C-alpha cells in the first residue's frame, strides 16, 4: 500500500514540496552504528533503488545500465566522493524530486515534518523546465512570510552566491542556520530583482486556526489550514467539533498558501468532510493503481467552500481535488501550484537518504494535476496590489469582506446554504 499512516506519507518541508512515502524513518541511526558500507556500495545501492522503483521505466530516456557501468567503474576514497557521484548520477534523470540527502540533510528532512523547524519558513522546489529555484509558498507567520516572500518568487542568490545549477539540498543548506542569524536572498518577481535580509528563527507550526464569523451567509465556520503537519488532523477535528457545537450553517476552508506536508494527513482530513468516495489514487510504473477512500465517518455534511491559490500545493491539491471531484465543496480562488508526483524516501545504510519518484497521484475523477494544478470552480484573481495589501501590509483584512476571494466564498456559501435549506424542507414535505 503506497499511502498508509504506518508508512508515513509526507511532503518534505523547506526542501521541495513533493508527495513522499517514507519507508522507514530511524533506520539511518542503526546503519551508522552497526554497518559501514564502502563508498562504491553506497553508489550501487542508490542505483539499485532507482532501477527497481523509478516511475518511468525508460528512466526518462536515460540508459540506466550504462550509468551504472560509468559510476561503478570509478574509484572512491571517501563517502564525500561517493555523495558527489550519486548527485551527478541522479541529475541525469532530470527529475528535481529524485534526490540524494547526506546524513545531515536527511536528518533535517525528518525534523521538518514534525511541525517544528529552524530557518526562515519557506518551501522551495526546482522548476522542472527552467531548473531555477522557486518558492512554493512561505509558511504563515514565519520570518520569510513577514519579510514579504511570495509564492512563485525565483531565488537568484543566497548570501551573494548564485543559485544557478544549485539543487534544493544545497540551497537549503545555505538558507538554514542558527536562530538569530541572518540570510540574504536576491529574489526575482515579475522581472524585477529585490533583496530580502531575513533573520532566522525557531519556528513552531500551528497548522489550524479557526473562528466563527457572522456574514451575509449567516453564522459560518472559518478554518485556515496552513500546513499538513503531524498534528494537523487532530487540530482540524477539534476545530470542526468546536464549530459544530456553535451551530454554524456552513464552512469556509482556507488552503491559500498551504504548501502541503504529510500526505496521510490530507487523507485523514478529507475523511472528516467526506462520507463516501475516492480521495486519491496513485499509479506506479507498472500502471498499478492504489486508492484511498472515505470511511463513512464525516464530522459534518454542512455546505463547504474551499479557498485556494497558486501557493496551494501537493497535499492541499489532494484535499481540494477530492472535495471538488466528489462534489462535496465548491473551490474558489485561482489555479493551484501543480505537484502530482509521489516520492519514496529511503534511508541508506550510512545514515544518508534519498527520495525517488515512484508514482503519480490522480484526483478521484482521474485528473493528473502535475504541472497544472486544480482549477477552481469559481475563479477570483487578485491584482499584485491586492496581494501585497492582503498578504503583506494589512493581514487583518484576510478572511473579511475586504478580502475579495473570501467575500466570493461567502457569497457562494450563502447560495449553497439556501439550496440546502430548500432541499431539506422539500424532503420533509
């Protein structure tokens, strides 16, 4: 089973936003203590994992057997030499999501999924076409968010060093640092360059915020989900139960700027809204499909509107796609990021690790959203000036009538609620 809670499905926070299956966290420490592979054996181990699991049986038109001969024909005097060759070898696939992590990077990846991290609070990826480093989204209320970093910003330099040819692991190593220290980023946005000097800090992520709102649509529940971290499901359950006790007439679920996180968390949360239907399907290189489905235990069946934008990615797209295809919610906002590949994260025997793309995920209706994203049912674009005002200058206007996307969501929810009341009345008659 690809997507199970026991095997921990996640997106690597602040490295690259991908859907990942972690096969066995914690093995790396045992490997370091009890077994030391030779550098060449480590290179071969990585090659074998790609050979067995990579999603494309042609290896993106690369002669993978010839690659093995090339890299196993070399001599290695240290693990660092092996690490360099492994990175070169994986680059031949031209897949930014299949990547190697040295022991420190692998440890950081695991820490990031716990809901706590040290840094500036951004998720980044390498654009598959341009190979440039792109911000998927800043995490809300973090130093990067407060400094004004936005989704789709291109990172040109980190502390004066050009990011050309740099992979995400290298970028993360430069961006990370001790709390209280500063990192300088040169960002390109809309063809213009801007410098951001940001102080690093210890970041604790509280994924769910909720409130009761009096609107033209009535007394509604507003839930903002910032990230699918380990405790997101528990916090979402508490939020829904609290709002249900206050007799709200419907809900707005805000996924704007949510870069993803734990995939099992998105499935868990989808089940809180869905009584039946497929949530997500994964398709591997053999064409085999596995599905996650609702379990008939929805916490509410009241009308629901979901807000999304270009910073809504990966697990956010799984949740919004499931709710949209099952006609459980109306999606309002703009087209989402478009990340629909599944990676398996494997610990290696010397304490390092790797992520390898093993499958694609599809929405319940079979849509492959990779590179395209989820199209909203009701499109509400914001101008650059509106984005700056709402997300940077006047945050208190978010989720108020001054927020055009939220205002439209309220309007849509009002129609849904009215239809729901009419249907209920008709059924009673």
